[in-house]
């Protein structure tokens, strides 16, 4: 069984400790490639750690990454909590990865999208520390209320665990999985955050800001095969009663209210969460 590797860089003053994960989902390589670029620059002396500790886990789900799959046995970002009797591959990974989160002060989980359009952050918790972290990223769009959507569902994600341990935490969704711009944007976000916390200087740093906040209101699960009525992009605006998708049984899904489409995708297993609806805050 292959476990994730953590790479640690330390300065004389070891506060804060910032942890980055890449490839929690094995088919999302942008975070991995961005972290490996940063590693190379640190190892070759092109970048210097001024203060703090930097912990990098470029490939959090090694086997899924090798096979270019979202997961092997279970979605790691739905079972992310310690298990006394781990059975699945991802449960074993979660035990190891949770121990990494325990040791940090700031946690950033790097992902990418299937849907077209812009990148964004999940800031699931409205603490001052999480808000500061979100703004330091320089990302324009921030989405809230993931925990409220999942509070009645048996689901445990990376931010939920990090928050339970008192960490400042966000999850970043870059552009589409295999788009080179996803790597560039993930790298830019990493450097922005490290600059803000004083670990590594970055001349191209984006000023701290979040221009748009979206609150998640609905989660739609894929109960049978379907197709969208028309191609959908991230943050598409929907009007109440507008047709969204059609199941193979010919049942049509309609927008229940004026809303915004979040993370639309047809390529997911049955029974999984497949798109979300939200509104501007």
C-alpha cells in the first residue's frame, strides 16, 4: 500500500506552519504540479524560506494519481477523518493525512474542476483566521455554506477536519483538470499565501481581496444517468423553472428558484453529488 509523502522545509523561526495538499483526487494534477514546481525552486536555492515551516504533500492519494482516477475505493474528501479500523485504501490514507493536518497552523487543499470557467475558493468557516487566509489567496470568488449542505449527510471533508482542530483552512478549485493555466493559477495562489504569511517573498503577489461571495443553497445527487439540456459552466445564472438536465427516464430537473450553477458535471458515478446551486451574498 502506497502512502503519501510529506516534504518539510523549516526556517529558524518556525511559526506559522503552512500545509498544502495536492491530488486528494487522483485525476486533479494541477495542485501536484504547482507544488512540485515550488519544491524544485526551494531545493535548487531559487527560493528561500524566510520564516515558518512549509509542509508539502504534492500527492495525497498516490494510487489514484497513478491511475488518473478520482479515488480507488472511496472519495477521500468525503471520508476524511481518523478511523480505528480502516478498511478501504482511502481510510488508510485519511489516517496518515489527518496526522499531517494536526501539526499545521494553516491548511490549503488544492483541487481543480471539470467544469469550464473561473477558479474559486471554498471558505467553509467564517472565522477571522479563515477569512484572512481566503483574502491572502487573491482569488476573486469565494463559496460558503458547504458544511450546512452536508450537515445531515455522513460526509467528512478536509476542511471539516482542519476546522475541528482549530486550523485556518480553505480549499482551492483551479481551472479545468488538464488545462496548463490550472497549474499556473495554483502556483500563483500558493505564492500569494506564502508571501502574505511572510514565508517566501513574491514580487508578483496579488493584493488581498475577495470580490464575490456565493452561498451554496442546494445539493443535487445523481440518482440515474442524465445529460444537461445545454452545456453548463461554473457560475451559470439560472432562472426559476429553467430546465437544467434530463434523466435517461425522461424526468427533467428544473431550477427551483433564481440561482447560480456551481461545479456542473455529467461525468460522475451514480449516487454522488453532482452539481450545486447557490446565490450571491
